[in-house]
C-alpha cells in the first residue's frame, strides 16, 4: 500500500487529505522535553535510536500521516568538513567566506553524508503503518549556505547577500556544492526508507525574484532534477517567499509547500488541478499552510480556521500542514483539534 | 524653495533624484559610536539637543537630501502609559494582552505624545538647507502593536498573530488606537517642521494578503487619510511584504517605500508615471530599494549596483534609498560611493 501522503503528492484521488506538521518531532511535546533533560540536542541527533524515538513521539500520540525524521538542517555540513555546535541554534566554528575555502569543499559519496540520519530512518520506517509516509529532509542551497557563510543564524544573513553582490561566480560555486551535497544526502535518505523528502528553503525569500532567478534557482533545479532522476519524490518548502511562489511552482518538484503568508487556494486555481505526477511545468501537489500562530488561540479557533481553510482549498493534491514549524508553546489540545478536524472533514 | 524630496514625492520633474538612507542617523557613523560611549540610547532620544545632533551627523558628513529624525519607534507608546526600556531593543514592562488592557488605552492630544521628538525637530529644521527635507516617522499599527503585545522583538511576533486569530474585534480595537496615536504624533511632527513623515511597517508582511486586507489595511487607510486631511505628506514603508505591495500601492499615501525584495521598476511600470500629487488610486512616488547588504561588498560594487538600478528605475517620482536600514557594519566609503553615484547619475 502506498502511503496516503505519497498518493496525494502524485495527484491521486484520496479518501482524505494527508496531514503532517512541520517540527512535529520534538519542540512542543512533553515527552521530548523530558528526554531533553537527559540528552543534548546533538546527542539526540547523533544517536539513531534516540532520533528514531523522537521521530516516533508524535506518531504515537497523534494520528498523523507522515513522520518527519528528527535531525538538524546543518547535519550534512559535517561531511564537508565544517565543524559546528549548537547554542541553541547551529554555530559554525570557522565560517566559509573566501573563494579559496569554497573551492576547497569536497562532497563525499552519499553514504558518508550524516550517515546517522539514514541509520535512524532504517529504524523508523518499519515502525510506521503502511499508510504512513516517512519523510527525509535537507536544506536548500541558499539556506544551508546562509549558516555556513554567516556562521550562525542572523536576521537577513547579510554576509551571504554581500557575497552574492561581491562575487556571483564564487557564490554560484557554493550553491552548486551544496546542491550536490543535498542531492546525495537525500538520495541516501530515500534508500534508507524515506517515501519522500522535503527540501527546506528557509531563507531564499531574502532575495528579489531577479537575484533569486539568476543566482539561486538554477541550483535548486539541478538538485530537484537529480532527485527526480534518482526516483526520489520531493516537496520543496519555502518560508517567507511569496514573491517567488509563482516561479517556485514551476520547479521540478512533486510538491510545493509554502508558508502561511501565501494564498494557497489562489495558487491552486492558477496552477489547475493536480491530476498526476507532474512534468516540469505541470501541476503539482501543494502543502500547507495554516498560520501556526492560530494554534496559540486554542482548539476551537484552530478547528474553525482549519475548517475554513479546507473549505477553500481543493482536496485533490493537497497535503495539509502548518505554514511553518509548530511553535514550542502550541497547546497539545490545539494539535488534537487540528488532527480531529482533518479526519472529520477532509 | 521646496525641498527636493518633497518635489519628487509630489511627482514634479526634478534636476536629480533625491537620496536619503534609512537609519542614516546613528549606527554606522563613528561620531555616533563615540557619543554612545557617553550617553545611552534612551538618553539620546530623550534629549532634544542630542537627538538633533545625531540627526545632523550624517547631514554634516554626507550630501543627503533628507534628514530623518533620530528617535525610536516605541517612543510614542509612553503616551499610552506603556513603560519600556531598551536592551538593546525595546522591552515592554507589562505587555498589552487582554481586551481590558486594550480598551483602557487612551490616546492623549498630539502635543502630549513624545513631545521630545517635536522639540528635537524644531531644533533640526533651521539647521537644514532649504533644499533638504526633514522627515518625521512613526510605526504602522501592526508594527507598533507587535512590540506592545509581544513585549519585545521576537521573530514572527506570534502573540499578535494569535490575538488576531483569537479575537479579531479586540485586535481591531488595538489597531484603531495605534492608528489614532500615530496620526496625532505625526501631525505634531509636521507642525514641528517635518516636510514629510514616513510610516514604518516593519512587520505587517507577517500576514497573508487576506488577513492584512481584512484586519490591518483599513487602519492604515484611516491613519493616512487623517494625515492627508491635516496636510501632512506621507511615505508608507513596508519591510518584507512583497505579497502586499500591489495593495499598498493603492494606499492614500504620497509615496510607497519597499524593501529590496520588491521589483520597484516593475511596480513603477504597472502604476504608470508619477506626474502629480496622487489621488487615492493614482500613481505615487516610489522610494527604495537597493539591498543594504550590497554596501558590505565595498564602494565599487555599491557604485555598480546603484548605477544598474538607476538605469532601470525611471527618475520621476523616485526617491532613492536602501531597501531597509543601513547596516551598522556598512563601510563609510560605500556610503560615499553611493551618494557620489547618485549625484553624478540621477
């Protein structure tokens, strides 16, 4: 049996729309917070059996249609020889800033890139029901580069934008290297049991459409085409990039996930119905995009907002999700209400 | 003589396009950093003669066409009885979170709202050349509310978004109160000598077009119409809101300033030429929007990027600026190169 999420991703008619929640593994779960008293975030990511346990926590508590692997976006950077620690976000020991440093980066074979992630996935997949999908993920070139160049999370990632202004050729070489890294890393995750993978672009929206199209998009296309060639189903997620959404809808991914700022029903109307695995310019599945802040308003408001959204968003080819990661302070009864609403309505 | 910026704002043909730089007063200037060794940010904002001196610092060092008053977005909140301190951003002693607290807010008369700001402006205006404009500013309802409700700067301001989900009526009352506050505050600034005022919407782009149109835009319209009725020329600035730009272009402001993510030449083409003071649905001046990160790449890259942008952006009705506040680490020779390029080319 093909997992529900995969069927929706490929445009099949489904009995209901699948639901998963970005950042569902960890964060807002008390059992995760308890585990964090014993292990650091690094330790949990590094140990496949703990990463498996954290990935499974929301699956045991809630009826969700996909498990998303517990890992960090920065993990594959180790394979490039980049050292980092967490405090609490990733902090790079030596940020990559020169052409020489960028040209010295070597992408190893797929089995050498954060192998603990694939190891965790081999443990997770057998624990899921046949109808549940296992998702892997990696960072999009711009978003992973943002950390490598800036050295840490920083609003606007000015150093990466300055690098693009200063030397677009060197910037492009960094994008290409990370696209290769993510393609190999995600292919390994698919081989380890992931039904689909999500490419996270948290920061690409920092660029204008003009700059993004010229300097970033080609590398995303290469990454997605490589994955398509390897038979890996893909969802491309972009946060805070509504000005890029129309162009992103033409990327060679199977699905496009967008943050809550975007008009997902409007995009569906302009793309047309999703009736089958897409060609490069065809329709595709859309994922999202309830404002995660709504959950803070409690279960009744969450239920009402989810119903209202479902009423506007055609079911076929829709994967329900929040428009961004669930907030640590989201009440569990709001999550339960969301899941219940989807089970009733969709 | 009418200042150059005002003539451009009103769509007159000008000898060159005016230039000012968001956050030009303070931040990247060594004379400001030196002053900060003696005074705290609060002390500088509270003392009109110091605020005047800081406002004039960039005017003395560079040939700029407008001075922007040195003040903080949060200053007028004092008049609502809201207490705050800086560390380094504003921290509200008791965040406003309940309907009762929102309904208890009273907006005093215009001369009681941060009067130290108007006092500084009365000192600044006579120091400017006749062709230089003095700009005042205030926060847009959503952006000022973001601080009042969240209590401090926090990525995404989830509490304000949750308030909108929880009780749109109460949320609307808060928006209305702040719109009244900002209208009075800006009118007082105009009376103190400001040639135009800029309304800063740093966070409105956190909402979808649908939510923004229903719950925020009407209050911005009220604010801008009130100012128009009082004869105050206005520029509305929105950061990180390209999905709202088309609707913002129809706001009753004289100018629209947008961050670097936006395609300003494209917007000019779709709005048409700015040939006179605008009616509500008419054309308007556009301000912006070079990526401030470009300055980090040095004077030659800054010069090239400014030239390239000028070549694409019609001169009439254009006020040159960065797309966001100048970064503290922006090199002074990049600023000089930008100003020189504008003087030569525009």
